C-alpha cells in the first residue's frame, strides 16, 4: 500500500485517516496544534454527517451525544420561528469528537504528529489537505465560541439574530451548551478576551441572550475565536491540491452543515484514495474524481447559503424573514433541503 499524508487533524482528516488506516493504508496526520482543543464551531451535525461517520465505521465517536429535534429563531426579543427539524441533529463538542477520533486513529496504528505545521505545495501526490478554513484579510467576520455548564435553552437549537451578527445555542454532551457567535469586527469594542462574545452580543442588541450566557456558568477553558472568515467560496474544478472539509469551503454556520460537510467529504474521498493506495488508480485520476463529486455534493449548498446568509445580519432581511414566518409563507423545509 502507498502511504498517505494528511495535513490537519480536524474532522475530515481524522475520519479519513481512520478509515484508510483500518484498510491497511499507512497514514500520517500532521497537526499544527495539539489535540484535543476547543474550536470555533456550531458543534452539531445537521444533515447526513452522522450517516457518513457510520459508513466509515466511526459511529462510536458520537456516543453520549445530545439529540436535537427542534429549532427556534429569534430577532431581538421576538420569536419568529419555532419548528421541528426535518431530520434529527446530533450535538457533540469538537473537543470530545476530535479526541475520540484521534485515539481511534492511533489505536489502529496511524501516526499522529502534533505541533507540526506543513506548508502547502502544489501537485503533492499522496497528500490530502484537511487544514481548515482559509483566512482572508478582506473579510470582517469574527467567529467566537464558548461552553456554558448551566444554561437552559428554549429549543434544541436556538438562533438569535442581531445587528451585524448572530449567535447559536445548542446542547452538547454532559448537559453543556455550546454558544457560537458570528459577528462583524468592530475595532471600537474593547474587552478582555474572555468577555469578547458577551460584549459583541450586547453591541448587536442581543442583550437578553448575552445576560443568559453571562449567567450560564461559562467554562473559562472553552473560549475560542477566529477572524477573517470567507464563506461559501466555490473552488475551481480540478484544483492542484486535494482539500477536504473547511479547506474546500466554509459554509455559513447558520446552516449547521459545516461538520456534516467535513464528514461527508471524508466519506466521498475514502474509496478513491484507497484505490490509489492499492495501485488501482493514479493520483490525478483519484483526485479529479473526488473533486468532481465534491462539486456535485456541495456546490449547490454553498451557493444557497451564500444567498441566504446576508439576510440574517441585515435589518431588511430580518424584517422580511419575520414577515414571511408570521404569515406562514417561510419555506423552512425547502431552505433546509437547499443547504443540507
């Protein structure tokens, strides 16, 4: 078997590495940081990601997860939407699922090299990039995340829309709640790192939910942040390098589909890389076949999310959303299908 090198120990890289190593392919995963660690993430799998994990033989990584059946959307203090989800979602922290997948990978003989940053190079045969979102200075979006230990939610998945941003609340394992916010950068706001999320929510007019979070038993070790996020870019066909998950493209967090895309991309990639490793396919054929399937599976979701996303943080879009919901004209199930 030809060896495979995976750059990045995120969901896509760990899931793919596990599946390949179990089939006898020697896999090395290089991770720039350490595991486990807290990451900016909605921390729920909405879509067919849980099925992808099962198909890869890794469903045990979801043991003890929270199950979500309902969602509620709020604009300021108004509830504009309260619906059952078309399909059940799974809530689990990246800290836990990453740890489980890393331990599983090492248990089956995979080599996990942490604190190793590998530079991107074009046309690297046998190299798969799963090294997360590509940051850009042209974006003023900031992602902020923390966990609360005693926060009660009004629905399994809460979404609060404010001025220049929104925040989602969702249960994860052990009775904890993940709080993940996406906000526009405001250089005028000054606060300690531990207070950034609550400070930005107050500035966005989301004072009530900010107070709930502040009083919700914030875990000081769970703070995470990232800046310069570009959403829903469509990669060019036949790219020089093979990229999975967020390294392929980042779908806006309101969809709850980011973790699913990472796991789905690993599921799609696995059989082609296995054939390459066993000598049945050359690298370019495998890579181009994967790239074609990525475009088929993900690009329509990314386009739909790119159109919908500006509506969530713009006052006119929020007013339209509220009006459609109030008159029962909001096609929630259709929008769900378009972004999942």
